[in-house]
C-alpha cells in the first residue's frame, strides 16, 4: 500500500531516511488511519531486544506511601 502525497509545490519533499511519521494538514483518510493503527499495534506487540536479560525490577509505583495526616500538607 502506497499513499500518494498531495503536497503543494513549495512544500519540502519527504526524505527517505526522515521521520517515520509525518504530520500534514488535512483530514486523514480511512486508509491512513488504518495504516497508522496497524503500525502502532505492531510496535506494541514487538518485544524489545534483551528484555529477557534484564533483571526484574519492581515498578516505581509499588513504593510504600508514607501516611500523612489530613491537613499536614498545609503545615509545611
């Protein structure tokens, strides 16, 4: 599937080694939305290289929350 570029003549032409996603003005077509959705879903499913080699670490949000009594934030 190739998308045609309807750019004005004064617009710079895309470079083959440029960004993977380019924003242009206008409403995207159904084919463009489907292509971007498929690309994002494939990126989400792809495993990162070396993920098995990294040691398992606890997520940042599992740190204990220290209790502060109500109103203590105002006494700082």
